[in-house]
């Protein structure tokens, strides 16, 4: 077993350190020279690209188009929507000057005091303001609506405590920003995009999620409603995996975006925004991976199948190369991504450990005896089970196995979540159970005061008011006041 695996912290010993170890040792990302920012390494970026490509296809299938808007936002724009600026003010990085000059002593460069900007610019923490200032130029009549734009971009939120993928100052994401003629259209759009996120999470990430609406306290700054998908990690904590916001007419009013409706009357436009980020990489790691390394769902794995030869001579390797090339060709014909690793600078044992660490779903091994018997050894990453089969039909077997693995890791995550969701009926029970981790369904009286008290005393937050589940009214676990229904509490990333 390679040294990398020996040094990987066990989940049961220190889950947080296990995660940090795995991100670095599996070559996904590393800290950068800029505090709070990360370098996404090629293997990590390859996974993100698979996510991006699939999501982009799903967005375009529902009529959305990609655009790009500026990185820099005039400070005055953020002042126009009061809740919005309040929500992001403490996280903003500000550009004040536009030029450097050589220092007087020639030792380096300094900011040129003569090059101060008339108005400071904000590096985007999110793009609602710059986009709605642009939409004012695009929208005049109901005929100009709807606008269904998405952008893939980076954003910057000045985080003090960072963690690779989960919380970094700069991160990659997509942000959709749509404009509509009616409230009903905008609300339907926000829910449609939430459902797309849920479909992506479950079908491609193999990660079960709970859909719901955020409490007013947890809403996106400037939204009337925020919808969310919440996932459970293997340590029982929640991770917000995607949000979609119904913005009402707040940003249209802030930037005076009006249109002439069919009755020839002026009306403000209705808006949504929605996004997911590289935080999904953290979710993918923590939902499925184990003490041996990553476990990647086949639908998102950059390499779905790796083939490793074991040989004793150059002549034997040449024979295996020929056998493997046929398998590679047949797998690729089925749309399966495959790598044949016949590099001679690493021993087979190291390769096995390395591909296991990186979560490649299926490993094929061909040795001298396999040449004689026309066989290949197959190992599946999710269960580490091995079996031998004929080379003649290996491609169909692998194709079926990839789908089996995809389904199996979803079921494993679903079963784990099902075993860690409980209903609690008293605050004492809540405080006891929250220490064990998992999702707690409890009655809440709907007030921000009670919500704040629970957060302060237990570090648990309302993750969402689920769309599905028990809607029977009850009494708040904290105050005893009437409660409309149970809501979902958890400690979260």
C-alpha cells in the first residue's frame, strides 16, 4: 500500500482532518500563496468540469443561455438595494486605485496615490446589481421578456476561516439571473431551477437531498424567498448544496427596470437568481469517500475505468498492450472514459493505491495468466470487490457495473441519511440528539428570536422548511407556542 494511504487520517478518528488530507493527497486542490484562496489542481478541475458540463446542458435544455458580466461593480450599485448591501458588506474586497509605481528607493512597487479611483469598485461577491443595471438597457417591453441568463464565473467573499472547496475567499460558481413579466412566472422559474439542482445532485452526484424553503433569517440578502437543497454528510452535518431565490421586484425597483405590459402600462420586472459552486466538490467528497480515499460516482468521474498491466518482460507487456488496446477501443465506443496505464516508472501496487485514492470507479488488471486464459480482473471501487471475467464481453459487463456502482453509492448515502433523521418533541431531547449529529425534525414557532436562541445554545440552524413530510401543526419545542409544522434543524458546514 502506498505511503499516501498510510498517512490518510481515519474518518472515525478526525473527520475534519480526514477531509483535509483527502483533498490534498488525491490531488484535488491545495492552498495558494494568496490567503484564503485555493489552487484547483488538474484532477480536481476535471471533476468540476464534468459537473459544469452536465449542469450547463441541463440549463440550456430549459431555455437558458450563457453570458458574462463584469468582475468589478461600482460601490454605489451595492447601495441601491438595502438588504443586499447589508448582507454582503462585511465580505467585500474593494479596489481603490488603478496604478502602481516604483518606490522611491527602488526596492519594489507601491500604490500611486495620484491614481485613486473617483468611485471605489467592488470585486463581485455576487452579480445581481451589475446585471440588473445592464437589464435596464435590455428590457423595454413585454416582448423583451423573459430573459434567461446564466454566467459561469468566479466571485470573492472575504472569508476569515477558510477550508478547501467548502469555504474559500475566491470560488467558482454559476449564477443564473432571470427577468419575467409576472410574479407567477418568476416563482415557477425559481422552483424549476431548484428541481434541476436536485436532479443533478441525485442523478449525477448520487447525493440524496431534501428540498425546502429557507426561514426568513436564512434567506439570501434581497430575496423574498430562498429555496434550497440540503444534503447530509457522513459526519451527520448538513451542507447547503444549491439555492434558488425569488427576488420579487426588489432589484428591478432598485435599478428602475420597467417594461410596458400587454395593456400598455408600465410595470416593474420580476426576478430570480440561483447558483451552485465548487462547494459541490466538498459535498461529493464527504458524501461518498472512505478511509481508502475518494469514491466518485461514475457519472462524474474523469476516469471511469483504469487498466493496469502486470508483466515480467517487454514481450509480455507488448502482448498485454495489444489486448488492452482492444478493450480500450470497445469501452470508448460505449462512451466510457478509460485510461490504460502502462507507464514503467511506477510499480503496479503503487498504481492500485493511487487510483483507489483518486476514486476511479472500476479497475481492470491484465497479467500473464490473464493472457493465457483470455481473462481480466475487475475491481469496483465502492465495495473493493474483485472478480475475473472473460475479455470477450468485458465492455458490456463494465458498462452495467458502472451503473450498478452509481446506484449503490446513492443507496448507501440515502440509507445513511434515513438512519440519521429523527423527530424530536422537546428542547431537552433536541439538545441531547443534536450532539449525536444528523437531521432533527422539530416544531418551531416561526419567530427569529426562537431561531436565534436555538442557534446560540446548540449551534444548530434551520436548514429548511421541507416541501415534503409531516405538515401536522404542533407546539414549538422551545416556547410551547403554536407551530405550523416541523422544520429541519442540523449543524452545518
